[in-house]
C-alpha cells in the first residue's frame, strides 16, 4: 500500500482530506469516508493522522495510530493515507497543511477539508482560520439531517454550495454540507469500553481490534 505523502507522480485534480487523531480509527471514520466518496463521486479520500495533537492530552503514540489506520484501509481502493502531518515537528495546523497541498497541486486543484459539525462550529478558533478558505474548501458532515445554523456559516469567508458536481469544480473558498448516516460511537467511548473490558466488535475493524489486543492498547487509559 502506498502511504507516501503524495499519492502518485501524476498531480491529482482533487484532494479531499479527513484529518484526525484516529485514536483509534473506527468504523464510523471508515464508513463516513466511503459514504463521502459515494455521495460526491470522489476517487479517493485521504485520511490524515495528526502528529503532535497539541489540542488533546494523552494521545496514543503515533506509530500505533498509523499502524491501525494502515490495517483499517488496507483493502480499500478509495481510502488512502497521507502522513504529511506526522512528518512535521511541533504543533500541526490545518492551514499549514493546506498551504503545502496548494503549493504542490497548483491553484486549479479542488482541495477540500472534511469536518464534522462540532469541529465546524469551532472553526473560527483555528489557527489562521480564515486562510483555510484561501487554500481550500470545507465539507461539513452533519448527522440526522441537521445542518449547521446560518449563524455559524455566515461568519465564514466562503460561499455555500449544494450541488456536488459544481462544488468539485471549485478550487477553494466554498463549503458544502453533506448528510451522512449517523454513527453513534466515538474514539473516546471505544477507549473507555476497552479499558472496562467491554466488547467493541461492532465498532472497530477486526484487524484493528487484533492490533489493539496484541499491543495492549487502552488498558488503564481513558
């Protein structure tokens, strides 16, 4: 499996990123990414684990998180891994990642950053958040058919788009809200369940479960 920073020698016309700590990666992450591929017709979604998760405490060490991601997507054609944030020292900011992608892919490429509604509500608190839209678009995944309130999106220097095909032609400066099937599980809840020796078989890929057991992860951790 190719896990290089750039996927191939040919410059892609679209690059869609789902970032996160993935601690651990679970079925919600995988199915959301696959649904996004299906819904908007993207060729690939790039899962991008953060390196120094400066905004979170007690994050599992990087090599374990990357290994679990590799196992989770090893049989997927549409899901790929981008490790660029793990190669940078210190805090990794979304705007820096998007600036790097834009420099690599050119001004015409469609670049989108995927967030959930909770992250979207806090976007205005991100480091140099307005420059995010100068470099890319934002895709907001909302559950249960409840989109973001206009009071949130009106503050963004971006134009809304509801047509997937039109959206994919826009290099940057737009946002689209997409309703996907809800998954009522989080990485935090999975870690707590494992710590309490409860089953998470329905929520985590089997290969990832095997890895967690093999390395004794999340025992005594919350």
